[in-house]
């Protein structure tokens, strides 16, 4: 009589766990025997951990997508800044060339042209500084891209681990099914 109650309680817990794995809701069993209580607590912890891991993987993928979108926007902005600074640099160099030609052909206004040339040289240096700053920004963007790639790699590794956890869950389900079959045969 004692063995029959023990087996019946174990079968009840296994049926509950199988229903949980199939996504069905069923009333939580209230086992009397300590080993069955421990078994039920272990299964419940496993399901909680699986849900936390699934939520974490989903959040990681969302972050990776956000980083990818941010990366595209930053790349576009950097390209625009580079084109703008190159245009300014070309314009500054062009203006400097015009000033130098004017200086060679017009010695009477030498002082005025010298002042303009000095101003344009300053503008050229500032343009070069702007180009250098933009190159630095590109380097920073490349670092962001590398970080994004690391996050994507981490997300892929997490996906592999989640797949392994799912495979482990299937193995546990197979074990549970085997135990359930043995229990059913014992009841026969």
C-alpha cells in the first residue's frame, strides 16, 4: 500500500511536469514525500531558469538589433561629416591657390593679399584640424562597430547555449517519458 501511494505521487508529479513542458496548465501537485517535494522543486527551478535564460536571450538580441541600427546611423553621419570637411578643405585649398596667384600678379596690394593669405592659411589649418577630428571620430565609430560585433557574437553564443538548454530539456523530457512509462508498467 505504501509503495502504491509513492508511485502514484511520483506519476502525478511526472504528469504535471509533462503538462508544463507541453505548455498546458495544471494544478501544482502537493507531494507528501520529501524526495517528491525535492523533485518537484527542482523541476520548478529548472522551468524558472529556462524562462530567465529565454528572456535574457531575447533582450540580448533586442540590444544587438538596436546597436546595429545605431551603427548604421553613426556611419551615415560620419560619412556626411567627412564629405563636408573634405569640401571645406578643397574650398580652402582652392582659395589659397587663388590668393597666391593674386599675390604674384599684383605687387601693389602686397600687404592686403598677405593678410588674406594669412587668414586663409589659418582656415586651412582649422580645416585640417576638422579633417583630423573627423578621422578620430571614424576611429571611434570603428570601435563602436567592433563592440557591436562582440555583442552580436555574444548573442550568437548565447543562442547556442539556449539551443543546448533546449536540447537538454528534450533529453529530460525523454527521461521523464521513460520514467512515466516505467511507472505505468508498474501500475499494470
